[in-house]
C-alpha cells in the first residue's frame, strides 16, 4: 500500500510539473487592434446637415479609431479649390472639418468617376484630398470596418 501511495504521489507531482509550462505557453500576448470607420458622403451644398454631421463624426472617431472619408456623387463639388464654405446650425464649417481631418491624418477620398461627370480633374481638388483607390478601402485598418453612409 505504501508503494502504491508513493507511486500515486510521484505521478501527481510529475503531472503538476508538466502542466505549469503548458499553462505559461497558453498565455498569448495580443496586439491591440483599432477598428476602422468608413464614412461615405454623397450629398453636396443642397443638404449641409448630411455633409457636416458625418464630418463631425469622422473628427470625433479619429481620436481612437482608424477613419477614412469617401465622398462621391454631389459631395465631390465640396472638395474643389475655391469652393464656397458650407455652414449649418451647431456644426463647424466644412473647411474647418476638412482641415481637422487632414491634421489628424485622416484620408479623404474623392470618387474619380464622379469628378469626371462633374467636369473636374484631380488637379481641381483641395490640397490633401486624394482620388479614391479600391485597395485603400480595405487596407486602412486591421480591425473591423464599420460603415456610416450619408
């Protein structure tokens, strides 16, 4: 009986010794991944609320999320050099938001086809605005992509 108890004790001791390194190996250090916010704006001068609200959200989200802004359809006219500023109610102006976003390194993209339809070229864009490229829509974040569509 003593031999069995001794063997049982040694077996349990070996088993517990073998588990400690495995437990340490199972601890995996994870890298913090930020989610991304894709903001899509289609409206222009005729609906300032639908333009300024998403830009305000983009500025707020950029503090702790990866953000890009994609502007197409009528929104491209807002991005032209010399375009008039846009203001509405309790919001900052369009040009203020664009400057804040560029300062925060948020990419603002204009649809190249919509520019052509409106009679503009990429050289007509405000400094800091880029032509949209499909790969940029997927590679701007390593986290989830959440879309806000205006």
